[in-house]
């Protein structure tokens, strides 16, 4: 009996030691940088220990019975059909365990859905950000500041992921988790997120915030956060949203309130310049340079950097009769998309200047010989 007990204790000790070692390798949840993420971490740890205790008791009893009460030692099994006491015990105890887990879990979920302060009053939100998912990018609208921009996979990462790029992805830091324009938020600020999508179901997920929310077309989900620690936090679309689903990263930069105020001022200045540029007459060279940048960031994922496309879903632009045809037709297609195809509407996604530059670039690249240019003012007039 003593030998069996010693073996059992050695087994349990080994399991606990391996579990603690595994935690050092990041197999546990991360604590995150918000109150809610810490609550989720604590709830997970609390429930895990309950499961460990249950496992030790149940499997311990089984192992002791197997070793100490085996037939070779002359033990004979008891003969009975049922035990009312045992049935009551194994019904009541699990119910009590579930109640112990459910009470703090329910409080955490209520705080997540209906945040309240220490006095029990509904928490005031300091700012609101609308998040819209597109294939395969995110659009952020700062509702209080009037700032709006797209965030897509960084160009270097987009090129490296493609077959035949010749780039060693192991040399790229944060591979497939970098964007061209991150979401910037201030620390110590209650931020409401309104999440939706334009095409298919996406899911906005930053592990350090402790939650994720589905972004569903025609529906708005709500979430909130308050980041305490400045830093860069990364996530991904957590919904299988289609081809290239894995190339839809999220990067959030949490900065001080003073730094955030400077960033807002810079963004508003850029938007003012953009508004003026719409009325500017661009040269072909300027449009081509900007167009190549826009195309590689927004269009190359589907149509390829060479314009070869991936027929039939994504037709080739190189040598395309449509691209070499009337510019107005191509502008209309880019603005409004094409129903029943993978071509989405970019009228509310890209600026007039970006659209004009991208169209000019495609009409004068990949062997196309349209030779004309499209001005931002033309795009703006067709929107109206």
C-alpha cells in the first residue's frame, strides 16, 4: 500500500512540475493590459485549479483502487446495484462547483457588456472608434475626431508571403503581424468600439485586450477597453473570412494622451492636405508613383503585383480590354464594385486621390497602353 501511495505521489508531483514548466513557455493565457484581460486571466487560473483538484481526486482514487484493490491481492468487488447517498453527492457537488465558477464569471461578463464604475453607475466612454472589416483589411473611423483610414498588411510582409518572392520570412520581424497604418489610442481612456463588416463576417481580436468581437455585415457589435500600459499590441482576424484570411493583422499603438493629441493634429493636417489635393491637377508621373504604392497596398493581393491576376476569381489587368477601354467604366467599377464577384466597392474605402492614382497606374502598366490619366476631381465628380 505504501509503495502504491509513493508511486501515486511521484506521478502527481511530476504532472504539477511539468505544468508549471509549461506555463513558462507561454501555454497559459496572457494577463494582457486591461482590467478585463486580467479578470479573464484570473478566472481561467481559478477554474484551472478547480479542474486540477477534481482531476487529482478522481484519478487519484482510481489509481489507488487499481493498485491497492487489485484481484491479485485477493480483494473481491462489492456487490450492489446503486447508492442513493452516492447519487446525491455526485449530483450536488458538481452543481456547487458550477455555482462557484458561475458567480465570478457572470460578474465579469456583465462588466464586459455593461461596464460600471465602483459606485455601480454605468461607466462613461471617453471616445468611440468604429471598426469595419473588409477583405482583407480594417477601416478605422474615429467618430469624435473625424479621422478615418485603412489598415492593411505591411507591403514587405505581403510580398514575402507570396510564392517565389525569394524573401526569407525568418528575417522579418513580426511576420504577418505588421500593418501599414496602426490604430492609435490613448492610455487610461475608456474607449467604445463599434464593430461591423462590409462583405463577410470578420472578428476583431487583440489578445492583450482580453476579448474579441465578430464584425458582421449589417450589424453593429459593441465592446470597450481601457489600456493602462503604453505599447504596441498585435492581433488578427479571428474569423475564417475567406482566402487570405491569415493576412489580416491588427496593430494597436497605445500612447500617452499628449502623444495621442499630437497624432490627432497630424492626421487632421494630412486630411486637410488631401482635401486640397483633390482639386489639384496631377501630372502623369505623380499619379503613376502614387498609383503604384496604392496598387501594391490595396490591389496586388488579388490582381498580383504583375497584374496577372488569379482567374477566374480575380481577372488579369495586364492586357485587359476593360482596363484599356473607357476610363469612366473602370472608375465606376472601382467605386461601386461588381455584384456577384469578388470585386468590392472602394468608393467609401479609398480616397479620391488614391482611386485616381491606382486607375492611372493600371492603365499605363503591365503592358497596357491606354495612355491617359485620371484626375482625383474626376473621381469625386463621379461619386456625386
